[in-house]
C-alpha cells in the first residue's frame, strides 16, 4: 500500500525556509524533485523565512537574559541583545584577522621559495633534498592561497556588513564558510 504524504506539513515546513529540499526529503521520505515540482505547481514560496528568522532572534534574545531582565522594556532587551551580538561579531573579526595573517604568511613563503628557485622536500627514506620549484607546486600553492584569501575576504565582507544583500540567494552562511576555512582532521595535501 502506498504511503500517504502529509503535504500540508511539507508545505508549511517548505514555506518557513528552515529546511532545504534535501532536508525535507529526509524528514518526509518524499523525493526532493517531487517536492520542488509540487512547490512550483502550487506556488509555494518561502515567504515566511524573514518572519521566522526575526521571531527566532527575539526568542533567543529573551531566553539568553536573566529572569529579571526578561521582564524589562523592549529597549533594554534590544540593547542587551545588541551587546551580546557585538561581542560575537568582535570574536569573529578577531578570528578573521588570524586567518588573513595565515594567508599573508603563506603568500610570503611562496614568494621566498620562488625568489630562491628551490624548495626542500621530504624523501621517502626520511631525509630531505633541495629541488627546483616545480611549476605544478606553484600552481597548486597559488590555487589554494587565492581560494583561502577569497574565502577570508568573503567572510570579512559578510562580517563587516559590506555586501548589500542579506537575502538567502544560495550564498553560504558565515558558519558554513568558517567551517570550510577551518583546518580539517585529514591533514595537509
């Protein structure tokens, strides 16, 4: 017997903007392309995204306050939440400064290797040897370095509010970008 889908629930969750199509597929067992087609067919829009985000922020702000402050005037709540947000953003900026410094040190190292024309490599037997800088190595270093810098610049622009759009247009969130530039457990290439 075929499973009946709760399309009203799927539509509500879709419209909140909280879930991607992949998440809706996992939650309801309905193929994401089926959900997408149905959303187009019936004109579902993620029109509640901003309202959900705003209400979430209100709840987070109130919940993070001590009990006596929860009863305070909205202006005081807003001020305290703004102070907490500012502290978080300052922490992000400090981290971004560190990442910018790492990308700059990487560029300086590559420049010095190119100027010398030689690099030291580890040999399979445990020793080291000095070799001419391979073109493939330079290309990979430039690719990785510019990609890291691009990510740091994107994060800085987002953190400092330099880009006009805060809309969800497929751009990765600050947290997703930070996860990408964070060192992985897999080690260096």
